[in-house]
């Protein structure tokens, strides 16, 4: 029989109700109604609802909008899920023998991203850390160095706000970054260099090929969100010979919008309404938060200078 116990969690500034026990997000007693409910799919659920979509594919992720507006998501070897058209219901199941932590990490990221997109929100692909109550979001494509740079900053006393996905809300006094699951994914060399004690408690993430771990004791981030002071796009690597070259430049005009639109999550969900919303979101963010482009050699020796440049962004 399916599990009927309901657990309540606070993540990304939302209340999430789940039949699955989640280890990377905080339990809560929030009286708000859940924004998203996660259930275990019953036997035969996907065979009926996703007939013809479940065979193996060369694509590592499959994202299909079904006839009723719901969305089927399958990450090969990890999980499959269907998110209802209104984004509030998530039915999911493991695939194969994937371990619980890898399953949870990918389910929370991909399913909640899809849920929020269907609910009309835009989230950013970002890793966010905070110094002295001010958050800075690192944007960039996969492999750009967001996690490694974040680990360097965490080793210098920063607090982790979120990894992979950033949800923001707009307030009268600025933009608030909301805390995601408290875990970071790093390749072994970076994790052992910057956070050697924490990585000993980590586990290997089968999808990313990285170790997933808590960088320290969970931070006490503001429940209402942490003020977002800046966004920084990790641009192309500087390749000058000689001394490492680090350059950071504030973006203006259309470059801000281009940076934000290419940083939104769930890019496989494409509709005219979504495109309109993305552009409006980018305009609102560009007006509210300074956005920078950062270029530097992807070399550990350059990271102290990069960290200092980011501190100047937070404290101009």
C-alpha cells in the first residue's frame, strides 16, 4: 500500500508536503497550505499516463508536455515524475537501484523547478552564498565553475543559501533569495581542497559525478529570504599568459536581459506565454539587482583574487 504519512517541509520559501521523507530540507510547522505536494506514484501509474515515453533514450533527461497540460519528466536511471498542469502535484518513483540521496537531490531540483514553472514563476540556475546577510548569486552554464568558486567562498566564511536553483521574490526593499536544500555538489579535487572535513560525510552523486555533502552545519538563513545584492555571470575563461587575469564588469542594457534569460531553469518548457514571462522577469530583475560578468582563469591560484573581487561587489 502507498505511504500515506505526510511530511511538511520549508524550502525555497515555500511549504512542500511530501509522502517521501526528505533529508536535505528543513521540516516545518508552517500553517500555510502547501504550494506543492509530492506523492509516491502507485503501481502502473506511469505505464498508463506515460505510455510510449518511458523507453531508454540517448537524452539523459526527457521532458514532455502531456495532452492535459501536465508534464512528464524522466531522468535516466534516477527517477520519473508527472507534475500536474497547475504545478501543485508531483507523483514520482525511483528508477533502478539509485541511492536515496541521489534520488532526492534530483527529484527536488527537477520536479520543483517544473512545478514552479507551471505555477508561473521563473527560477535561475545559480549557486548562492552570503556574507554578512547579503547574498551573491553565481550564474553560468554547467561546468562554468559555480560550485568550485562557492566552495572557495564558503571556506572563507560565507554561508550557503542554495545550489543549482535560485527562487527569488520581490519585496518593497529589494529582491530576496530563498534557501534551497542544504547541500553542495563538488568534484573531489575541489571539495578536498576547500572543505575537506565536510566532504568526508558526503556521498557520490551518480548523475553529476560529484560528491554531494553539507558544507557545514545548516545555516540559519532568514526565513523570509536573504537580500540579493548582486548576480554574477561566470563568463569565458581568461587565458592571458603570466599573472592570472581577473576582470569583473557591470552589465548594462540588453546584456542584462540576455544573461538572465539564458540562466532560467527548465528551458525545455517552451510556450509563447513562458517566453513573455521570462522577458518580464528579466526586466524586473535587471532593474532591481546589479548584474556583473566575471572572467578569470579556471585555476585554483586565481580564486583568492576572484573572491576579493566578489567581496568588492558586495561592499562597493
